[in-house]
């Protein structure tokens, strides 16, 4: 799946949010840009973005940690600083082989038995398989999806022996999770976001689970 662009409700359906300017970099007017899209086409010299201040064109670009340093032709650091938070929009890329986040979010998941499992609230990146987070708390690996999104419906093929259900259980979170995961192939849990140094640390529940679970544990960070 391409980790796709997200739709912008205030723009036409053809324009997608693909990146945001984070902050200025250096004194010459370069900016740090956080790309939502993983498509390399979005990070090419000459790529044009639509913004609230008019079109911006990439004049030069280079990687910077997990983000990118881009020259859009801003005159100086002060000029670049005024663009912090600016949303960069671009037209949708036509690629029928890809599943796009903006198509998945809001679509209804239907299994091979025709049972509706809920709407997709968000998509989380995960090394083994990206995860569809459904209303009600259910999680569906993206590799269960069997075709493209059609009329707001995502068809999934759930392997034999795997069921999708939501349960509310009482008790200490780590204890309950470990008990439920005793015979599981994998346990997926969330992680609260803190930012800064605390963002490098796992919470107490995640720490207990990863230290004591008898199956692989996938931790989905809060965004």
C-alpha cells in the first residue's frame, strides 16, 4: 500500500494533502517538510504544490532525519518561518494497483461471509502489515484486503481460524491482555504519545506485555 495522501475536505476531491511545512531550516529560506505520502513522485525537483499562499515548486530537496529539507524559494529565514504549518496539496496519483489511505478511511470493511465489520477510522503503519483501525476497536491487517475500494466498501478475506470481534474486559490492562493472548499468534496494542524524551519510552502496560507475552507483540504508536 502507498501510505498515502489524505483528503482535504475544504478542497476539491482531486486535491490531496501530501505534506506540511514544519519549520524553517538555516538562514537562507529552506524549510523542513513532513511528507504524509510515501510516493517518491511527491519529492522530486519540479513538483508543484497548491497552497493557501499560491503554488510552491520544489527547487531542491534532501533528506533530514525522518523529514526533508526543501527549497521553495523563500527569501530568508523570517519568510520561511511564516510558512510553518502550511499544508501542501497535490493532485491524486492514478495507480489502480495501490490502496490509498484517503480511500480506506471511512470505507466499510466486509468479510468473505458478507458481514459488515465496521468503518475504517484510521490506518496505522506496521512493518508486518499496515493495520486498519475500525470503529468499535477491531483491527484488521491490510494484507486481509482482497481488492481495491469500490463504492466505499473494502472486501477482506479473513483466514480460517481468525475471527474479528470486540470485547470489553475488566481488570488490570496488562494482566487482561496477557491472559487473552496466551494462545494468540500476535498481540497488537497501542502506545500513548508523549513527545520529547518521554516519547522514547514505552508505557507501563506496553512494557509488561512485551516482557511477558508468549507471542510477538506489535505496538502501534499514538499519532
